[in-house]
């Protein structure tokens, strides 16, 4: 384990934010960034993303079944179709933290030849052999590219990086002048976090090193040379909340792919009174603009760089 200063402003002054089981989160007194301190060393972090990590969390121990793999690819179809609304298949795309390549495999079905990187050599090897993807093992700082990209995606990656500010600066170097960076991650300032408290799904992943609010997302992106263009908030969903209670720490990739459907078919959910109560709760969440766990940020490079 190692102790660190704030990655955003460099301050060594912080206060306890929350203790969760056997680790603690602190909040920088100067900029407000929340991070894990002490945290695993770089070597320990690398070891966390072993083959077992991907098998247990992403492949749900169905590595040998085509059905299980196909289900994971289908989960990314909506994201791929959303990308194609705004970008052509000729767009050069880099997916940082591509894991075993389900998102890239989904894009490939639409004729998109995208590139990916991941810290896990095992995951990259799987992506190459299984899907024939163009992926590289290593960190964003280590890998050298002879081209720049029009779109760079970081889906639930920034909170895992040991030095997110430096990584974003490297991303800026790899992004074309008119390119777009898309970041998706948990929002510490969400109503979802307030509602769940210590049982918030965002706290359940022990590989999270940083916890961003909308303000600290903006600050770190601006310091890295980006301008935020658009923010999409996930709306708080009462049904998702009930499922998180039912499934423990939330609907993650290691839960059965039909978990949502099974829950909705339960007798209690199909009860007319329950449906009406839940409908009222959903409308209330919408009217009050209650934020769900995640947000998505679209950013561009600043013109003055």
C-alpha cells in the first residue's frame, strides 16, 4: 500500500470522507477530490486485473460458452448504435480500458475497425484471438501510436487510473484537434449515492481509486486541456434501486444477464398497486431531477492548446 497526495491539485492536506470495510476514502481540503488513501501500489493494481478478474467479473465464469460471450456483446449493441448516430464508421476510435473487447466486437459488427488498449495482457490476448481485434496491452502512457484519433472513449475507466490527470493529458495528445473524448463514470454527487449511503454501488468496486463529482470531473478535464461540451445524467430509477437491494451491490456484469427480466416477472412487481406506487416514485424522481449513479461527459480539446 502507498500514501499519495491529491492528483488534481497536488495538496497533501485531506480529511476522512468515509471508511468502507478495510479501506478509507479521503477528501482533498483544497479542491474536493475524493480518493482512496492509502491505496494499492502500481504492481498490486496490475495484479488485480488478472485473468480471474475478467473471468469472474466480466465473463461470469462462462468463458467456454458462446452463448455467454454473445450475451456480453449484445449488451454493447445500444452503445454502438448510439456512436453510429454521431460518427461514421471511418472515424478513428480508441477505446481505453477495452477489457476483453465486447464493445469493440460490437462495433466491428457494424463495420467499424476500432482500436483498444487495456492494462491486462490476458484480456488483450482474448480480444485478439476471439474477435480479431486491434488491441494493445499496457497503459495509455506506455503505448505509442503513429496516429491520432477522432473519438476516444473511457467507459468506467477514469476512476481506476492511478494518475488520472496525467492520463488525460496523454489522451489529449492522442486526440485529433477536432476530436471528441467520451467519459462515462460514477457520480459521487448523485442522489443514488445519497440514497444508498455506504451500500452505494459505486463503493462496491475495490479497484476504484478516485470518486468524482460533476465539479471535480470538470476541474480535472479542464486542467488536462479539455472543455466540457455536454453532460448526460443517468436518471435515478426506483426499479434499479430495488434490484440493487435484491442483488446486493447492484446489477453488474457478473449477475445473470436475465436478472432484470426475472425481477420484473416476479409476482410482487406485477402487483397493480406496486406498479402504481413505483410509477409515482419514478415521476417524482424525474420532476425532482434526481440523478442516478452514472454520468456521461463529452469533451473537446481547448482551442488555445
